[in-house]
C-alpha cells in the first residue's frame, strides 16, 4: 500500500486528480475496518491528517464553518457544544473515546451511512457540504449530497473541505436508540429543533430509511408531528431491529424531543 | 507494526475494528485504537503503548493499582484498559464512577465483570495516577 501524505489542500487535490482510485483517509475509523477485513484493498491511500485547511472550525458572518477533519471530541470539548448542541449530543454517542478522538464529521458525511449520527443534527440546521477539486469548488445541501446508503455525490477527484451551517440558536436535541449507551450503531435516531423564530419544527431521522431524512412542520402541528415523522421514514427489518419497531421508536423519540425542547 | 516489527506485544491485535480497545495507545497524547491507525499516519508523532508508561523499574500508578485491586484476570484486555485509564486521569484526576464508565466504554473485558477495574481506577486516582 502506497500512502501519500499531502500537507496542503492543493497538494491533496492534485493527488486526488492524479490517482482517482486512491482512497482518502482521515480518522480511519471507517476506512481501516474495511482494510482490516479485506473489504477494501486500496493500492494508494491519501492520508489527510496533515492538511491544515481541513482542520478546526470558525465563525464566518453569522454562519459556522466546520472543517472536515473536526473530530467528535473537538465538537464535544469546544465552545461548539453550546453553538450546535444537538451535534454535540450526537457526537457524544459515537463509539467510545478513542473512536471520538479519531472519527471526524467529514468522514461521517463521506461514508453517508443511514446510521451516521452526525448527519441528522446537521440536516436540521440546513448544512451545506463544501467540496473542492483542482477543477472547481462547489457546495451542495447535505440532503442532496447523501444519495443512498453509503453513496454520496462526491466526484472521484473531489474532497470534502467542510460543512457550513447557520446555527439557529433554538432549542434542539438528539436522541438515539440502541442496546447500550456506547459503541452502538443506532437502531434509529432523531435530531429535532423547535424553531420559535421561524415557527417551525424540524426533525431528521437516522437508521430509518436509505438516507437520513428531514421533515418540517409549523409549530401548530405539534400534536401530529411525531406521527408525520414516523410515516415519512422508510425503515427496513434488519439484525438491529424491525421496521415496525423503528416506526414506533421514532414516534416516541419525537414526542420526547418535543417535550424536551418545548416543555 | 507495533507487535511484530517493534516487538511491543502489549497492545493486542484482536477485533481489528475498534470495538474492543485492547489495542489502545496514546498517539500524540490522544487515546486511539492502534488497529485503526496506519503506521504511516503516525510518522513524526509520539506513540506510547502500555510498555512506555512505567518509569524504569517503577510501574505507573495505574499499572500498580490494577495489580493491587485485583483487576487482572487473563490480562488480555489489561494493556488497553490501563492506557485508557491513564488518559482519563490525565484529563480528570478525580473521576466519578460515571466518568470512569464512560471513559472505559470502548474497552471490553470478558473476565472481570468490570467492578475490579473500576476499583483500580479509583485507587489509581487516590494514588495520584493523573500526575504522570
Ligand atoms: C468501533 C466504532 C464505533 C463507531 N460508532 C459510530 C457511531 O456510534 N456513530 C456513527 O455515526 N459512526 C460510528 N462509527 C463510524 C465512524 O467512526 C464515523 O463514520 C466517522 O465519522 C468516520 O470518520 P473518519 O474520519 O474516521 O473517516 P475515515 O475512515 O477516515 O473515512 C471514511 C470515509 O470518508 C472518506 N473521507 C474521509 N475524509 C474525506 C474528505 N475530507 N473528503 C472526501 N472523502 C473523505 C474516506 O475515503 C472514507 O470513504 C464507528 C466506527 C467504529 C470503528
Ligand atoms: S483490536 Fe483495536 S479495538 Fe480491538
Ligand atoms: S481480564 Fe480477561 S479479558 Fe479482561
């Protein structure tokens, strides 16, 4: 295996253009599992750990830029925990401390798992994915970037630079159902915002359809919203749970999340 | 790399999927599962395995506490747990039981039932395990 370790975004994008089959790796918490189990045998990997432009986060005219290399631990232990609280709650449920230290919110977007815990909190905040290649830069709403289970809209010469969102500052929460408090792939999950400013309830579910999905309604529809979210999902039966259980759990979670956010 | 090339068998090679924590090391002072880090990604960075914690012949207070509390049975999980406990005590020298459980949630032990492991971390905390 040939490992390229670029130190700038430009250099990384040039590698990406030159080796379209090379696999980018950031925290490795998805990539290395595939490598260790022989599900992926990349001839070349592009190690993004030293690319400065993907690190950290910043405020930009009221919006928030989160670098692709931001780890879950970064989200939980920084000021971000109060700026994007649902994302921080979700981050705290990911794996275990060593997984949270290495796993990144950019890797979570690229993997595009229906169960990606960092996805619902960003859907309810209207996040856009910022993409770059040697050809151009573009931005896509997160909902459009997530194409299907483990498929995304990334071109073979592109990298995710980060995501941008405008924190609404409204009551929000994240909830996840699983057999344990740690090391759990969600049976289902939701992120919910009760946005009094825009008179809107926004919920996004995980592990209850081919991609994480967003549902909105006016605050006046509170009494039917849990049912609406549950109906909008398209869960399947799998080893973790049945479709019927997932629909039921979504109803319960949305009800509890509304209680938590609206009292 | 750590075990076969560098001869450091402390970190275990078990699940290879980040689930068991028996391969835990400190990479630039950050707790990671070494099975999920390419050797090339650690180039130019410090890697501390369980072997690197003791000071000469003197065991690290966390290592000593695991022995004193009887937290080791077969010992397979022990190196990873010790590294994770050292990481916890560096960030939180006086952890509550919940904090200990959350910090060690990524380490599986098939033998002890965890109670003695929690005792060992508490013992290490009183012995000042966070200061080294
Ligand atoms: C034990 C364990 C527990 C886990 N628990 C959870 C959990 O509870 N919830 C959850 O959501 N996930 C969980 N995961 C999955 C994983 O940790 C997350 O999806 C994580 O966010 C992946 O980030 P990473 O940086 O490690 O990605 P990597 O493994 O480095 O990469 C993942 C994918 O993204 C691509 N990629 C990475 N960075 C970029 C970039 N900048 N541009 C383009 N492509 C890129 C890679 O090519 C690869 O396809 C777990 C994994 C393990 C091993
Ligand atoms: S071998 Fe690395 S976590 Fe199990
Ligand atoms: S002592 Fe045997 S696995 Fe923990």
